[in-house]
C-alpha cells in the first residue's frame, strides 16, 4: 500500500506536518496545529487533531504509508494510534505565531522572576514589574523562547544595571501576628520562604523571622495584612 496515493489538497496549499522516521521509513500526518498543541497538553482528542485520518509516507505527494510497515514498526495499523505515537515521539515544527506566543510568555515569566528576586540596592526597596518591563524594553534585551529563565536573567540583568539600580537579594523579615490570626497566617508566611526562627508568645501571638526573596517583601506584607486586617508588625532584619 506504500505506493498508493490519497487525493488531498494541492502541494502549494498549507500543510502542518508532524513526522516520525522509524525503521528507515517516513511517517507523516497533516494536523491542525492548535489542536495538536492542545493534544500534547492532554486537552484535545486525536480525532480533532488530524485533518485527514490517514498516515502518509509523503504527505505532500499524497503517498500513503504501508499498513504492513506500520503493523511491523508500530504494532498497529490504526491511523489514530500511529498518529498518537507520531505526535509523542516525532517532530512538529512550530508556527511563527506560536513561537511569538512562547516568547511573550517567557518575557512575562522573566519580568516576574526578576520582580520576585530583585531590589534597588540604594534603597533596599523592590522594583515594581512595570519599571522592570520598561527597563527591559529600553535595554532592547532579547528574549529566547526556549532558553532557561535563570540563564537569560543573568544576561538581562547586565543590560538593566546601566538603566536602573538593581540586584538580587534575600531579606530576613521579622513578623509578629496577633493570637487571633496566628494559626491562619502560619502557612501563608511559610509559603513565602524559609522560617529562620519562630516563637509562640504567652499571649498566643506568633513571632517569626522568615527568609524571603527580596522582591517579595511587599507581597508578604499584603498577604498577611489581608488575613490580619492590618494588625501585624513587621521589620526588615537583614538584607543579604
């Protein structure tokens, strides 16, 4: 069946081909790209991914793959099952729009990563996300949609320092919470970092020192004030 052809769209029309080479043979499927990405995330059915429920050896020429070869190499000749394997183990070229989406998502993640960890070394105050974003734009810092965030951040920080005073730091924050809010606040405070020390007072209030990323100081204050309705005492013990 490998030499049989299937009447599909003209070669010049748009295809989005996922392919897998196995046993020296080429296996291709024509997919709806957005549905294929949703399928990879477990959010779509394979039937919604395939534009044509057939497996090809050369999709643009309409040449169907051999059912015998599929049975030997995939242990099934069911096109849907073979298509699942192609999507799992094969190649699916990304569209320009999807790459742009990934880049924008990575840019936002980098801004948030810097915001959570960075402070102004002159004042010790965290930088708001907008200031970091504006500095990144002014520095014309490039974002790679595939490179790990920590590796990119190192390079981006070097570009930002001539524009805004910035450094990564940790802060030890002392916090005292009244008895009526202590139990509710415990897990929230702990989620921000590492408890350096803690002590329950005779009046039931809770006193602790928590080590957190420098940029998270205001986030911590906002979180505990929401629980305690403003009845909380805080102090920066150390910046390191």
